[in-house]
C-alpha cells in the first residue's frame, strides 16, 4: 500500500510517500527555522502562515518525487496533534481536501506515536511489546508499546521537555535557536571537569522527568561565570545573555556549561530509558524525537545499553526530527488494521 504522510505540527512543513510501511519513496521537509530564528523560538502565527504558503508545494513534491499519482494512494495520514493548533489545521485541511476529492481513507495521527513508529521504516526486527522514549521539543515521554493499538504512557516530564531545556539554555547562552544543535557543537570534546548540574527525580522507581531545576542551575552558573551585569531581563522568566557566539571567540564558560548541561540531560535520559526497558523486560529501547539526533546521547545510550543487554535503537537523524514519513508509517499501521477517521475530526493541541 502507498501512504502519504503530512506533518505540520510545529515549524516544519513535511510530506512523504511510503510503500508497505517500510520503503520511503519520498520525504520532503521544508524547515521554517530561518523565519523563527530572529525571535529565538517558534512564533505560532508566523508558523501557520508559512505552512499555508508551503503545503501544496510540499505535497506535490512528495508525490512527484515518489513517482506516484494521487489516485494510486491507499490512504493518507496527517498529524492531528499534539502541536500548534493553527499549524495542525493547515495540514489537516489539506489532507481532508485530498481524501474527499480522491475518495481515500484518512487517519489523524498522534505526532508522538509517529515518532515511535519511524523505527519501522528502517528496521524489520522490532517486535511488540517494546519500550520507546520520545524526546522532542515539546515532550519527554516513555511508552510501553504493547501492540500497534495499545500504547501506554509509563513516564513523562513534569515540567519542561528535554528539547525545550536545550532551547532555553541555548537562548540563555546567546547561542541562538534551535538550541540542541548549537549546544551539541559547543559541548563537543569539552570535559566539564568539576562542573556538574543536578539530575532530578533519580530515585529508583521513578520514570518521570524534570528539567526545570536544571535550567535554573544553568542560569546560576552563567551568573557566576559572566556576572549578573550581563544578564538582561527578557520576556518570561528567563534571561538573555549577550556573549559572542559560534565563530567568534567563545567564552570558555559557554563551552563548560554546554558540556555539563548536555551530560546532565544525557545521564537522566539514559538512566530512565534503560530503567524502563529493564522494568518492562524489553530487549530494545527505541529512542526518537528531535533530541535523539544528539550524538552524545546516542553514544552513551548505546554503550550503557550494551552493558545491560538492551539494544538502544535510534532512527536515522532525518527520521528523528519532524518528518512526513513517520506520520505515514503510523498511518500504515492504522489503515492496515482497518482504522480510519471520518472527515469531522479536528486538531488536538494536547493529546
Ligand atoms: O521532534 P522535533 O523535531 O520537534 C518536536 O516535535 O518538538 O524536536 C525538536 C527539538 C528541539 O528542541 C531541538 O533543540 C532538539 O529537538 N534537537 C536537539 C538536537 N537536534 C534537535 N537536541 C539535542 N541535540 C541535537 N542534536
Ligand atoms: Zn516531533
């Protein structure tokens, strides 16, 4: 079956065509990063406008790149939520229009389930049940995936998501947006020495996460390194620090904080992810979402996993960050089980 997947939950307009749930025939992602960069984060109103401008082009490119006529599709999957409501509605409206015109089944897909199911596009040795960790800009959640239809949430963040913490810390250090990639670059090869940030909720039986204390600890350390006078009040509870960024002479403190922060996040995610796999006797731990693109996390998780007899499985980086193929992969499972939605469904900002 050929499935078209459409994703517009945040700042990427994406569409892909996959075949039989395994083969990616096309995967088009149009990022809005340059639009949001100057604001230091995603501006919802701008995001929906950019999706409106891009959606038809992106879908057409996905179909022509795959060499597929719309009539050949077996079904369409579209992200229903969670995400920015205005952005979600753009993808949903386009998908509904196509489904109606073509008379094809349509599935409203949970974006987080999409992240989890991206792994099936690369691996044919993933069997149910398994434990999955979704680490993205909006979520840090552990799932016990018993079957395609039984996906239990077994742990989640009580405050910030891991990706959100990367983004906020990068903003604090004046490194720009999005934060994950720049923090990773500044942390590369740096030994934080004695600088160690707190790890929250590490008690033995907890599968929940908390990253807001870590963010505050970073702020205090930045004050110590750079002096309070360099902190400017910014909207919200956080501060913006103006210091030279990449390319210029980067303050040693920026590198140390980046490395110690990345260590702390990596440590918590690795410990809890593997703990969840052990608790649920899962030989594999699927790690997905934007933060799963982080090399330090990938290396640490794989190495520690090996020691515990658990294989940490990371999709390719292009499948970790938001894309249409993962939405198509999830839709394929739903469509194969005979499930689809009527055209009355709406977007869900929370799910
Ligand atoms: O899954 P995703 O593309 O979008 C959401 O669904 O949120 O995740 C985006 C998040 C951002 O917070 C970004 O800073 C983070 O993933 N991210 C990274 C890296 N690349 C992206 N975090 C750490 N290291 C990276 N290399
Ligand atoms: Zn995502």
